[in-house]
């Protein structure tokens, strides 16, 4: 079984995931820029039952998302670092969107796409090796066969 560990900045929250994410992308929407106080956020979709909280407590905050639907953000109760989100638009709370750079090895799952690049900050340079989308991508065209099989259990 795979095991990839992560946590928050203060160390109160520790977790692990038991599989690789279905897909990882960098989101450049204005809300992600604001939520993270950064140019973009790196998200990884994974099944909720493959995320194990080993230590600490997560607080929930509610907010809008770039798609227009709401999402719940799970944060470290102490330092406030975002750990993962549940997006209403996914239609289930059995899928989470992990904040990928909370993993101990932040290089483990690099983005396979850049999304909402219409909101990308002008000084951010994107290479040509990772596909970019003004809004989002077609899941059927971007996800691997294994990831599509995993995702099909929630449709």
C-alpha cells in the first residue's frame, strides 16, 4: 500500500494518503489566489477514504469556489493551514481536493494541468510542457484510465 505523509506548518496536523491522487492541477482562479495569498494553488483529487488524519484537529470554513458552488475548507485548528476541501460541484463528500503542497514531498505529484489561466497573474510564466486551460479541462481527456475507473464509482 502506498503511503504519502503530510501536515500543516505548525505540526499539529499530520496525515497520510494511501494512494496517489487521481489527478493534480494548478488552479489560477482569483479565489484560489485570495485563499492562499499566492499566485495559484496545487490541488489533488483523491477519495476521502484514502485520506487518514493521524494527528490533530481540522476546523471547517465555508466559502465560494471558482465554479460558483460552495466548498468546505478543512484547516488546521491551530495555524489555519488549508489541508483539503470538499467542493459541492463534485456532487459527493466522498471525494476531497487535497492541498498538494501540504505533503512532505511537495514534488511527488506535480500538476498535470493549469486551470483558470484566464485569471493567471501576468508575471507568472507557464511552460509548454503542462497543458493550460482558460477555464477547466475535460476529465475524460486528462485523467488516466485508472483514475477514470476510480472516479466512476462516484457518478
